[in-house]
C-alpha cells in the first residue's frame, strides 16, 4: 500500500440506524397528525354535522393537534439533520431547492415546515396583535401546508411505495378532498343527492390518484439491504504509524454507490513480514458490521474476507490509483458473497 507517515487513531466504525428510523417515523406521524388537524378544522365549519360536540372542545383538540404536529416535525427535521446516510447541510434544510436529494420534493417539505412555523406565529398572536379577520384568512394556508406535505411524502419518502404508507396517504387525501368538496358545495346549496355523491366521488378520485402515483411514476425502488454483491467508488486515506520494530498500516475510507459502506483495513507489519491484519466493513444505513482479515496486499490494492453477525461471508476487493500523499481517490471497492 502507498502510505504517509503519521499517527493512526483508533478504529471507529460506529453508526446507528436509529436516526434514520426516527426521521421516517417523525415525518409519518407529523403528516398523520396534520391530516387529522385539517380534517377537524373542516368539520368545525359544519355546525350541524358537529352539533353533538362542544365547539370549545374541538378548538382545544385542534390547538393541541397543531402542537403535536410541530413536535413531530422537529423530530423529523432533527433526525434528518444528523442522519449520516443522506447528509443534509443546515442550508439545505432551510433553503428550498438546495438539497441534492430529490430537490423539488424536498423543497416542498421545507416550504410546508416554514409555512407551518409562520402559522404558529399567527396563532400565538391571535387577538393580541393580529386581527381575527387576518388570522382567519391566514388559516387557509393550512391547506397549502397539507398539500405540500402530501407531495413531499409522495415524492421523497423512502416508504412512499410501501402498502401501509400508500394506505395512510389514500385515507388522508381521500378524507380531506371529500370534506373540501362538501364544504365548497355547501355554499352553493346544491341538491341533497349531489351533496352526498360529490364528496364520495372526490374521495375516490383522490384515492385512485394516490395509488397510481405511488405505484407508478413516484414508485420507490429501494436498494438491496446489506447487499451481498456490489461495486462502489472508494475514497479514503492511507495512514502509517511506524514503531521501532513494528508498524501499523491502515486504510480507512468509504464506498459510495449501489451500497454505501465504511471500510477499514489495519495491517501490523514488521521489517520481514506481515504479522497480523484486521478488516471491518460497515453497511449503511443498517449499521451491520462485517469483520475479518486482509488476505492479500499489494501496492495499491488489497483483498479481504469478513463475516456478518449471522455468519454470512463477504469477499472484498479494493484497488485505487497510486498516490504520493496517501489519499485514496477514484478507487473501486467490490464485494461478493
């Protein structure tokens, strides 16, 4: 291996999928609560349909629902910010269209979050510094927030094609569309039959549209989880810690491509021979760790064998262009079972 002089830090290949699961769960729960809150808001406009429920109770539920939406939204954004699998900068979490990951769909989520924050301010200063008329009109932005959040989940969520997620979206969109249709028609005083049929038709159209989008153009095709065979672009560093009689040569880097991984190969060498080796490869985002040994070493390549906790073996080949400063760029990391 090409190398440079320096100190080798401790092996540090740690990652937890908790932040990834938290990001997904936080986003889904926030959307469910937002949809429920929009539904309650629409029902509150129909005094006859909600005559058995005290209005103040509905308003309290509506207000508390908004707080819960904000809480889970913060969880979602925080988990996305710290997730190492799809790293987002602070700017990409605040400014629409800056994120590299599905920029349009991510931008819709950012816009929804920022509009929701603006609505929180109007609710806080309601009847104090903001007139009821302005607050009432601003409240209609909730529909924009809900629509943007719906499209954000459909376009950027990694669960967007899962049956359970499509069902949640279909129920939420169908319910809200039916209630919006009912609310709009009620102002025109249509016939009783039209007032019953139109909302149902709107809900059915919405449900079919959601299913068609989720299973069609917006279908998510996930990468294989902990892929047995893959080929990645390899980048990293070669470090050396020379001792009096023995030294440690380490290669630490990451593979990006069809299966993102972190790798580390440590060689304990003496002037005459290779004393021992250690190899670690961590799958992202699962955190599954494959540990083993380096079996062959050349100037700018190595081969290794490792085993996952379930005993499954992986055979690794890594090679890269010669480097004078120990930087590994433009390399290739391949694995097979």
